């Protein structure tokens, strides 16, 4: 195997950068986990019990989080990077001086933006992928 020249590596890097154009999918950083006073929270302590799921029941039976929709509403689906937090941790994940367009969004705000067709699609995707389904989606 031959080594690539510096210029060849630079060209490949440029191609990768150019390939991530406007049609690239949104990269979502999910920080929608929550705890209560340093311990795992109960479902009743969730800021949104209807959106709360248990993502790893076998590995971490006490872990709970606010579900983040797979179907992103406008204008969020057009962003390159999106940080999703809970209502009570959004400020924790917003460094000082962060422009509004780069600030984290709450998971509940994303859910509020979805219409009925989006919610039906969301349930289908979660079922296909074997993902936990939040209680409020069971009616779709």
C-alpha cells in the first residue's frame, strides 16, 4: 500500500467537505437525558412524561430521556448541526455568546412543530427501527 502525498490528502479532504453540501442530513447531538438531584429520575419527575422513553431498558434500566423526533420539522431539518436538550438543561448546553441560530433547541419544541402526517411517519420509523415509542405516539 502506497502512502498518499500531502496534496492528494488535501484533495480528498476538499472533496469530502464539498460533498457535505446543502443536501447533507442534519447532524443531531441528543443531550435530552435527565436526572433529578444527581440520581436517576422517575417517570413522574420527567418534565414531559408523555415524551419520556427508556432507551436502554436492559443495559441501563433506570435511564430515562425525552424522546427526540426522527422526523425534524422545518426549519430544523435545514440546519447542519442541531443540539437537542430538555427544557431544564437547555441553558446548560448553551455556551455564553452562542448565536440564537446555533443555540440548542428543546425536544418538546421539536415535537410541537410536527403535524399529524409527521407524527404518523415518526411512529412508523420508530417501529421499523425498534426504537422506544413515546406514550403520546401510540394513538397514531
